[in-house]
C-alpha cells in the first residue's frame, strides 16, 4: 500500500470525534504549558503521561494527546518570549530578539500573530517531510541486524551532547548513569538479580515513567519556584491586531526557509530545535535586506519560530523509524510507546500502521487547531502568565503525583518520583543534562540485547560489531558526532551566547 493510501487511513483515525477532542485538549494544554517560562514541551509531556495512563486511554488516543501537547508547547513558547523577553524554552530564545522589540513598539498582537502563522508553516512543512522521509528510512532500517542496531545506539549516545551541548564529558557521564539504572532488576537472559538488594519492587527494574516525571517535571517545578516564586510575571500589554495580507506575504519566504532548515536540524542527530531556530534566524538575517533585525523586524520573529517548530516535527523521524529519539521531548514520547508495549523502529510502520499514520494525520489536524487557537484566543493564554506560581505550581505537582499513584497505587513510586526530582534538581545545578539519563534508561536494555544477540551469533567474536558496511558507517558517524562538537561546538555556542546577551539587552 502506498504512502498516500496509508495517510488517508490515518485521517480516518484522526478525524473521529474522540481523536479531534484529544487533539484540541492537547493543543490547549500544550500552549498553556509552553507559555510558562522554563517548563517547555518535555516537562509538559512528562507531567501528562501518568494522567494518560490513569485515564485508561488507548495507545492512539494517548499519542495524539501527547503529540498535540508537544506541538502546542512549541507554539506556546513564543508568548513569553514576545511579551516578557523570557523564552518559554531554549528554542524560543531567538524569538526574543525581534519579538520583544515589536511588543515594545505597540505591535505585540502582530508579533504573536506572525509567530503563530510561522509556527504553523514550520510544523506543517515538517510534517509533510515526516510523511515522505519516515517510510523511506523505515524500509532502509529493515536491513539492520543486531550489530547495526548496537552501532546505532552507540551513535545515539555519541551525538547526545549535540553541537550546542556545553560539556561532552558530563553528557557521557549522564548517559552512563542512565545505563547503570537500566541494569537494575532481574536479567531476562540469566534470571540473575542485578542491584535489587532483595527489594521486591526493584525486581522489574526502575520504571522510566517515574524517572521521567521526577527528573523533568518535579525538578523543573523546583527550579520554577526558585526563579519566579511569589508574584506573577508582568508582561507588555497586547494591542488590537492590525495585520494586513501584505505583512503576512512579507514573512512567508522567511517562514518557508526556516521550516526547511528546522526540519533538517530536527532529523540530524545532535542538532535539535535550538540549533534549528538559531540557523534559521542567522540565515534569514544574511539573505534578507538589512531591515531592522534585532529592533523588531517581523522576519526575525517568523524565521526562528518556523525553524524550531520544523525541528520539533523533524525529531519524530528518527524516533518513529529507528527507535532513537531526536530530542528530549521525543525521548519522553519514546518512553510512552515502550510502556504501551509498542516498539518504535522500522517494524512500527508494518505492525502498527493504523497507530503511526493516525498520529501523523492528527499532527496535520493539530496544526490547524493550534493556528485557530493561537490567534483569536491568545489573550486567554497570556492571562496565565499573571497567575502567581505559588498558586499554579502546586496544581501541576498534584496532577503529576496523582497520575503516578493512579498507575501503580504504590506509595513507593511517589518516593521514587520525589527522589528523581531532587536528583534532577541537583544535576541541573551542576550542569549535568537529564536527557542522556532518560535515554540510557530507555535504550540500555535494547542495546544490551543487541550486543548479546550479535555475540551469540558470532560465537563471541566481538569483531562482528564492525563486519558490515552499515555498521562501519554508523560507527564512523558516531565518532564524528563525538569529535565534531568539540571543534565546531565552541564556535556555535559563542555565537548563540551573543544572541542571549542581545536578548538581555533588549
């Protein structure tokens, strides 16, 4: 069956009343979460995963809800960037450069509308790219054996820090911690207990959903209270929208260029939405006439927004086709899939075609929902920024805690969640990234299984890991992914830090 037929079947799933309802709910919740400075899509999805389990949602409904939250949070990040000069998350940082100056000029409504349109274009084009590229990559990945998969997992860990990562050593250390946690439990192959300390609750290992909620959501809540405790945030007032067709046409080229660059950045290992946003803004500044970039140029709002939303959808490509997440949020979504006993990878498109194409079709639907929500209803989302965190954060914490408890009805899981939250808070204080820990927990068991399978097939000959062209190619990319950030990374980070300083000076 061709791709178009499968996509039409996906729309049959996505356009049911239940799917549309979850897409709308996810879009609203995601935009609200994205509008809060610092929370971001990964934390939003992490908070809502236990809730999806406790409600007993089907795999398709759960993924439609969470991918809509993901997309909505990417949209919502622009709100605080434009009105507060505080990025909702790191990819939204570049939007501050021209979004906030526009707001200071009394054009906040125009900046919010332009950013919503650019976000729609970026996400829509990237979803088309996902439809085209994902089946091709999935077919190619069918050639992978255990040796190739082991090399692929090594590549995922090697490129974790990315070009924008601060410290490769800390990234590798975090990945090692994740792999260590993944070994806890009973070894499936031998039946031997590993690091269980004769504790019954540890026989099945550490639940990565609990770890995700703790490391992402609870630690972020602690940070949020530390940064913004007390009063609500004061934002620039929103004027009456005065956006002409000419204004929209002017930013379309920037939006299309940003969408393509963002999608490429999302698909490539080690790049991500932050880099997608940065290169989109930088390229637009070079190819356009000088204008007023940095002083309130609408193209300086459109390009990074299209870039980071394009990268968000692009990051789903390696997650769905190879089982290797392309961003922190897709790592959280990967955990959701695994917990539903659905294995991402090339077989996903054959064994769970209804699910994967239903979710992809729902992304198209969700983009239209988000566009319709984010222009007329943006004032409602903005009001959330004025709510003092001392009232808002306990509600978010309660949702996360009730969700975790409702899944297992175990008080010990709550203690584990709090423990991971404190651990995540400490790690972030000393600049140890959290995504590699989660990725180590998620990919560790499969990586170990692939290694054992390869060695069994070769009678213990470890050279089997390098005996095919595919595995050699993957190992080569992995080595380059580990070394290049040490060379190119400082240059890119220096330029991005200048952009951050420019944001502070606005």
